C-alpha cells in the first residue's frame, strides 16, 4: 500500500510539472509584443520611403513586413498549440473567435506548421538577397550560397518531418469501392 501512495505522489508531481511551461509561453507572448513594436517601426520607416522608393525597394520593404508577420504567426502557433498540447486547454468565452486549427493541431501538426513557417521565412530571405544582387556590396556570392544552402536544408528537413509523420500514422482502413 505505501508503494501505491508513493507512485501517486510521483505521478501527481509529474503531471503538475507541465505548468512549468506556462512562463515559457508568457515569455513568447512578450516576444510577440516586441515583434509588433519592431513591425510598427519598420512599417513607419517603409511608409516614409515610399515617395522616393524604386519598385525593388517597394518589393523588399513589403517582403520584410511579410517576414515579420510570418514570424509573428510562428510565435502564435507555438504559444497556442504548445500550451494546449502540453499544459491545458484554452477556454475562451463563447468560443466564437477561437481559431479552428487550435483544437486540431497535435504535436505532429505543430512540427509541420513550424517547419512550413521556417521554410517560408527562409524563402523570403533568399528572395530578398536575390533582389539586392544589383546593389554592389549588399550580397556576396558566398552569403547568397549560404542562404540558398540553408533554405534547401530547411526544405529537406520539412520533407523529412512530413514523411516521418506519414510513415508513423496507422494505416487507414480501405474504403469499399463505390458502385457506379
């Protein structure tokens, strides 16, 4: 009987330890606020440059803002999915504004969303570097090669994550043929 009590205490401690993750998610929310401030500064600087901007400058400025938005999306995905998967369900009044994906994203889906966001951010960085090729000194061939290589590495990692998740799924039951 005493072993059973010890086991219950250990299991309770282990189960409650999930709450140690909550400060991590609150810290990421703070990072999201900082990212929003940075986005505001970048947007303000971009708007001021519009009257004299070339087309390439407009594209690069827009890509920079998209990059920051993707990063913000990535933080929100990690906060919501991580909290719901590892700490506790998020209860919102009415549930009307609750995004549909929140209850549907498991750990495998979270990994895929994270990798997809990272690949998108990486693609934007490579595109920005290509857009700056005509400006001497902005992008060296070595830097461009590194950017492309890292992007390909991220693409390969995404492919591995997707394939690993597909292979780890239990086989689905065969559907009977529909009569014609």
